[in-house]
C-alpha cells in the first residue's frame, strides 16, 4: 500500500531523449483573437495564441505549459534542437519508432504532412491513449529540412473530454507564427512570472537543509529543512513536512522502501510500482491527469540507478493537488525506492525548490553497504 501524510497522493513525457533548450518570454499581442492571449518566445522567435483564462503552470523543460481551470486539459510547448539529422521526416520517423516501443502508452495513429497550415513548414503528429485508456494525448511537431529548431506542441485531456477540447488545440496550432529571434525589443517583453519561493532564505542548501534522516536498514540518507519534521506511517515509509500550524504542514516529501518479488514482495518491476501509485491516485480522486512519464537517472557520486518518473494532478476531497513521483530500483533488485513530492496546487511551485534540494541530497547506499 502506498502511503503519505494523510494519504500519499501519488507524478514528469514523450520524447524523453530530446535536449530541452529554451526559455519563454511573453507579451500580450493586440491582434490576438477575443478570449486568447499571444505568448512570444524572444529567444526562439515565435508566437502562439492560447486561451486567456487558462492557468500558467511550471513544468521543467517546457517553454510554456498551461491548463484549464477544471484540470481537464493541459497544453505545452517545447523547442528542441535537431542537429544530427538534416531531414525532418527522418527525425520524426525515428521518434515514432522510439515511442511505439514505450509500453506506458498506446499509439493510436501517426501522420506526416508537408504543409503545416500554410506556414512553409512540415509537421508530424502522434495520437496516444495512456493510463488504462483514461487519458488521451496528441503531440504535433513542426519544422523543415535543414532547420535547426523543432517546435513540439503537446495536448493532454481526459479521454472522455478530448474530442470536445481538441478544437482548442487546433486553434492554438493555427495561431503559431515564427517571428524572428529578435522580433520584440527586450525592454517590452515581460518574463513569465516565476513562482514565489516560500520560507527558506537565499542561502546555500547546507545552511537550511540542516537535518539529516539516517536510520539503520533504510539504505539511504536524506537532508531536510531545519523546521520540518518527519513521521513513519509504516515501517519503511518516511514522510517529511512542515510542523503543525505552518503552511508546509500541508505538503509532503516522502520515501518508501518497497520489497521486490525477488525477496518475497509484490512488485515485479518498476512498472508495477508505478501502476500501484497511479491506481491509488485514481482511487478516491477526480479529474486525474497523469503526464510527463519518462526515464529518471539517479546519480550520486559513483552510484547510478535507472528509474522512471511521472507527474499527476487531481482533485481529492474538493482540493486540487499536484504530485511528482520518482521510482528507482535498489542496486541488486531486492527493493524499489519511491520518492514523491505532493502539495496542494497553490503551494506546489512555491515549495518545489525545497523538494528538489531534498532530492539532490538523497544518498542511496550501494548494495554492499558502502556509500
């Protein structure tokens, strides 16, 4: 059973092998259609119009990520560099082959066109079913032969609402326009609002991650903020969070040690652990969207472990939550470690830097017990 503070609300993609490059800046554009706002990337020189009432969210590696307020749909933009293959068609075909091998989602269709809405670009699209057919997603790439940048648009929605929301996705794609790298003077462009970082001062991590969790038999150590506490809802589950009556009490960073089938546990593989998390998210939650599932490489000193990660958003007991889950195997395969960061949606970005700092301090022991 997966646990958390009160409940572990069990998380970040397609195209996981691509190098993410850009930073988005935006400014309202007067010509944007009513109900839409135009976002402009100064570095990569493009604009795209998106619904003005959708919320900006923070997603690592994305130029722009937004969601509708009911958490029924998510739209994102990435810009990647195609330096190894001058043929855009071959670039797209190689991604299709890569993604068709991923057992975590089912490809429904893919197509390629030499004309992307009359913009002098080609495009390729892929349609998916994910999460036991509960989430439907579409990825559209556009570029042309010899052009370094590939623009990637992703759209996620609950399968039951995908068709009615796909028209919005098409409207966004039609609005895409390349504007030139320096199309807008920098002084006229506003940076995307950064989430406020709560509570911890701008000091080196070792100055505020002053506590260390280290217990015999757990197989790891991890640092956590000096004003935080931890609980152990089960023998090998540790949940960290702020003290009662503080804002950080409402969020959690947790680690669970899960026995593999190799030593009599129920988990056969990383995928079985991930599925258990997802199933528990779905249980008792509404509006569940799980996305950004991709490989995760744990590295600390000389130890490297290949795992997976995903992001989830959902409504539980009337409140919106966001969760990031990472699962890695113990060296030797006797167990799995499941790390997660869970917070109410309104607090997630504000404390993300704290969760990331804790993750970076997480030191898993080698199987022989030597660090």
